[in-house]
C-alpha cells in the first residue's frame, strides 16, 4: 500500500515585469485533480498572499499590479502547490524594480552670448534611462 504524498514543488516559476505589473508564470502539472497554487509576494515588508483574493488558484499564471509607493528595490515572489495530501515546498523568483534616479548635478557654460551648453554625468541606475528633462527658469532665492 502506498500512502499518497503532497504535490511536487512547482517548476519553471518566473516573473516578467511589464510596466506597473508583473506576470508570474509556472509549469502546470497537467490535469492533477484538486491541485491548486498559492502565490505570495514580498514587497519589502514580508510575504503576503497575492493569489486570487487570498483564494488558491488553479491556472499556471497570475498578473499582479505592482504598488507604486514602495521603497523596495527587488520584489520576491514564491509559489506553493497544494492538494488534499498537503503542500509542496516553496518555489521562489524575484524581479528588480526600477527606482527613479537621484538628482543630477549639471554645469552650464555661459561663455557664449546666444547659447547655453549643458553637461552632466550619466545617471547610474539598475534600469535604463529613457529621457532627461530640463526646467529652465530664474532663481531669486538663495540656495
């Protein structure tokens, strides 16, 4: 007589960031009766359930809307498969989160009468810089 055991750990668990959301995907175990998944995220404050409103899910993907007000630089995700015999071990993955670059220092060459020449050091960031914006005005207060 063989005693049934809990399900195997999830394979192929990965996260892909797309704008303000992340797509989580994993390999499905096929038509395993009663098999569901529980997904959790750590956004810098510990793991919390992000499954279907706290309910286990039975598909092999989940899209999660990322919060915009976090100080985390990396999000951690984990998944566990569950059936009537128990829970699997957690499978884990992570994504890096883009942070706004720090303020940059700029120098201005005012030696020409009609033009301003701006120069700066490139900003180092974990995500590519896609543009720079300049605000030009007068400063009447002391800095």
